[in-house]
């Protein structure tokens, strides 16, 4: 273990043992659902003990005047824990070249709690994230994990959903035709249904040949039963409509990822009660499937009643904390501010059944950030981060390098 990780471990152990009580006074509290101006917040034994005036004696008092508190940030589309340096293949574990491992790919098996990307992002207020695999040999990419970036980073759930790619990239893996990709997908789903109904015979080799490996079929069982959501990457409005029709035919529970042209079919998405994971700052028509990209996509989807969950800024792994900047841009383009904050806090926490509330409320385990100003203002830095009730050190490899090589001017 290097010196940097030793330092983080020592701080983690000491903070967990101490569990100091903290009173933050006169801060604007964004609970995840509302805002409470100039309000006190008391944290005792890692839990929120009071919101409002408190006479209890505490170990630490912080003046929150001019500052704000929000739930910890949640980025719902990252590769955190499964990549270190994107250009160095041995450090990349979020896809596979093996055609027999698609839906069964579990990125949680490769999770690296010592990744330098984790402390870097948490010092900027990121407390939770989804780690999403990418398709490389077929339509199905693998199983999505939920991670916590605390003092001892961990996988909370190794499979909250299965990811699938129906973008131009995914279609290219299934015959270079949307029609062919749909045919392959229907065959995959039909095979999964048959496998689930005849598992003993299938495992004994006494059933017909399937289009996917047995491991992949087994991973898709909870998807075809509707028990586990299928996160579908797609952008074009007609592709979104096709996926909605397919989900209706097979009883699938969908979540869209991307939905660049979602505003065109927002009413249909809302009627089907399908949430959307999106980057609200994405507005460039970089491909034929995203010609309808626009900055107010988030607002139009929200106005239609679609549940929004945010990721952000293209490079959503090394700078996963920039989900906050994307949320701010959504507000600048018409989305309600509280809705934007919910889309990167309480909404994803509830959607993926995290062991966190994603909300600041009485009795909840503290997962929160104190900002130097407004939580959506990029000049507001995270000044205090608490994850799973523990204060985390504001230390990272990048800060360590800064402190080592920075030369103050006289």
C-alpha cells in the first residue's frame, strides 16, 4: 500500500472511531426535495439529529453563513472503479472482447477500491455512482453496479440493472442494421424466456442451442421477469419508440440512457413511466442519431413528467463530479433548480434502491456536502463531505501533487 492510501486509511479509521458531533449553523439546506434557508443542521453519531435550532452541545461548530448543504452527489453513468487510465488497456475493465460474456459481465468483480479517481471525485462532493459496462461484442453490455466513494470505497450492489446498447455503436455489433438488431434482440429475449422455463434441461445440454451463452441467459432472467431494469442506451426518437414497444411486448422494466432526442417523444416516455439517465449539457448533433440534440431536453422531458437522473460533461468518470455543472446548465436552460438537484441526489438513490436516502432528513445517515456557496455554482467548492456518516478527508492524489509542486509567489 502506497503512502497516499495509507494516509487515507488512517484518516478513515480515526474518523469512524471518533464519530464527532457537528453543528452547522445558518446554512441554506437543499434537502433533495426542498430548500431551507439559513437553517442549522446537527449531526450526531453519523446521523442527522436535528434540522433547525438545537441546544445540544457538540464537538464541532461550523458557521454556515453564505454556504449551502446538499445531499452527496450521485452520478448515474460512470466507469468508476473499473478504469484508471483509459489509454492503458490493462487498467480498463468495463468491457470485454469475449463474445460469450455480454449480459453476464459484472464490472463489480473488477472494482478497485484503491483507484485514485475515487478520492479525487469525492473531494468534489461525489458520494455515490453507478459503474456501467459498455457493449463491445453484442447488444448487451453487462451488469451495472452501485458504488459508494466513502473512506473505504465499496460496491453497495453488484447488479442493480443490466445495460444494453441500442445506439449506432450497438447496432453495428448486431448486423449494422436496426432491423437486424431488433431481430437479434427478440431472439435473445425469447431464448432467455425458454431458458428460464427449462433451466434444468438447458443446463444439462438437453435443450436447443441458444443465441447467448448460458451465463448470459441466466443474467437476463430477472430482466425478462421485469424484476431488474434494463438500461438501454439510445438516442434517436424512433429508436426510443421502438424500445418502448418492445418493453411493452415483453414486460420489461426500462431505463433510458442518453435519450438525446427524448424531447420529441417525451409524452410517450412519461406515459410508460420510464426514467431517463441523461447529460443535460449534451447538445451537439455529433451523429445522425442525435440530430435533434438541444440544451433544453431536460426541461422538456421534466415538463412531460419524465423522471430524470443526471450524469455529466462527457468524461463522466475521471471528472464524474461535474454532474453538478451539467445540472447547473439544465437550470440555465429552464429546468427547475430543485428538480436538477433531485436528479443527482434523491432520485437516483430511490430509483436504484441504494442503502442511502439521497435526502437530508431527520434520522437519516449523513451523506452530504457543505459547499462554499450555491451548490450549482461552479465557484462553490466542497468544504465538508460526509459519506455514510463519516467525514472523509479532503485529500487526493491530485491535491497531493499540487501541494508538492506548487510554488507560492512572493
